[in-house]
C-alpha cells in the first residue's frame, strides 16, 4: 500500500492544479470541508467558470471572492451572507439537507473533495465528522476514471464509525485519486452560554420530553440547555436520532442517560454530522455508541417516524398566527437554510408518542426596537420554511402552544398565550379582524 500512497500523495497546490479553469466541484457541509485544498485553490486567479456546490462554509476562503468562481450553497452561514452582500457570485439553492445529493447529481461535479482520516492498516479512511449528502458521490467519483476524487487526510480528525457493511462511513485509499496530507486545525463550534430567555424556553421544552424519548437537537442555547437539564435531571432511557451531533448530546451519554432502545438502529446514537469543540471530537474518536449515516437516511421522515417517542427540537425566526414557520430568511434575504427543519417536524408526527417542538424567543431587538416574533402575518418577501399543517408545538419563554389537531381559532388563541404580553393586545386585534376572533 505504501507504493500506492506514494503515487497518489501530493501537496495542496498540486491537487489544486488538477482542477480545470472551467470545472464543477462539490465539497461537504461544514466539518467535512478540505481546508488546505480550498485555500490552495484560492491562490489561483485563472478560473473562467468554476462552479462549487457546498453549504455552511467554515473559513474565509479567497476562492469564493475570485472572478470566475460561483458558489452554490444549500445553507448560508456568516461567510456566505457576507460574500453575497459584498456582491460576490454566491447564491442560495433552496433545498432541505437530504436533497443535496440530488442537486449534486444534477450538477455532475467532475471533482469531489473531502476531509478524512489518514488510512488505517487496511487502507480505510474514516469520513470522520461528516457523512451528509456526499457519501454516494464520493464513492461514485472514486469509481469513475473520468472524475477526480481528492481526499485531504488530517490526523487531527476523530476516527468515527458507520454501520457496515452498507454504510461503512469510510473511503478506501484505492478509491482516491489525489491524497493531500494536512494538519490544519479543525473547525470548532463552541456552545453559546444560554440567556435567561433560552433557559425559560428549555424549561418548557423539558415538560414535553418523556422518559424513553428519542431526541433530535440542533445548535444553539435552547437545545444545549435542554440537553444539560436532561443530563442533570431524573429522566432516563433516552435515544438519539439527530442530524447534528453536539456537545449537549455527548453530555447525555456521559451522564448515562442514553440507552438507545429506539426501535430502529437500537444500541446506537445516529447522526449525519458533528460540530463542536475539541472535547467533543476527542470523545467521538473510536466511539462505538455513535454512528454516522448518510443524510438521506437520517433525515428521512419515514425513518425518523420509526423511532420510539421521537421528540425534535428546532429553532425559528418567526411564527405567524396561522402557525407558518419562518426559519431561514430575514426581510427577504437569505439568513441560513432549510436543513432538516421540515423533516424533523414531519417525522415525529408519525412516531408513537412523538412531538416536534419549534422554539423561539417571543421578541427580538432590531435597530433599538423590540419586535414580536409571534406575528399576525409573515413579512413581505418571507419564505415559509415549514407550513402550518406540519407544525405541532411552538415554544417561547411564555409557554408551549399546541397547534396540531386544533382549529384555526384554537391555534390563534394558543399562539397569543405564548406571545410577549406587550404585543398580545395588538395581535388579538389583528386576529379579530382577520379571523373574527372574539
């Protein structure tokens, strides 16, 4: 194997030189992005039309400010927002996470690139922190002599596991065309300290999480605080089936609260990518109890629904009185993305004892003004992330509004009760005008 590796090893600059001036490249979301390779690509200034498909870019790569380079992103983070605002060729592609692989198929990228661990004694390279939507495309590129598979091997990465034989969560070195070796620091995501409002929301969420629940949580103060409270509390026998594996979910494991008697993938916490601090990555290294699977499985509502008492916890930016959820745009501008939002609202509805919780503070500060996040109507230009008929429970610091199975009038009254008191009269007056609410 040493001879094979020798023929494939190259510097980031050499690998970047194999990308044509007119080409299509696809890279994973966030923690799967090959940073040394992307920085080397950014040193080139000869691109006529390089199309890159990705999501949630984690470093300020010069590549995406170069003329002739177009970034198609399925999920905006701070960098995509800044590049788009500055007029660079950066565009949002509306799609939930599990559809990314279909978009990649249509784009037909000649070049696939990813992070992975260095090869083990058998030549296996763990895909580490990311399975997501690129697994199928990575293997396909490795099989196709007309395509190029670039793997950046970084020994800092944890060696994580899939569920072989169907989902090994690894590439074999024989599949790789170009092997770049790098020891660049890994992207780390620190959990924010929850605010008093987020703590209050988490307390309400806790009342809706029964023993034996299977949990999906995302990033942010509310899910982080929920996980901490569950880890410290009396509840037990939890399972995990989540798009993103976080520090909070690690804490639940460490507290002995996870049994994963879920009804599907029993014995394992299931995820499709992880992001957090170095402590999380060290804990995941060789961890038998957490398995990484493609997002097409993890975010499939029919698979989600097979979990026992599935409880999902998602965030939102605003909810209108009909129960429509706006979670990815602000003032008509793309702020984030759809991700698994609707999938993890839909799936729990068909899980025995399942609940889906949409959480948000009742207000937001904008240019020195306090505005309600529970609104009579969504603002002009807003995109509905999750439609009203999918929504189960909306939680603010004022309580939980149960919407599923309720009439329009009942839903409006429930949402008024969890709106901030300063805005309830105004919202009630609008509801009286629009819906005849007494």
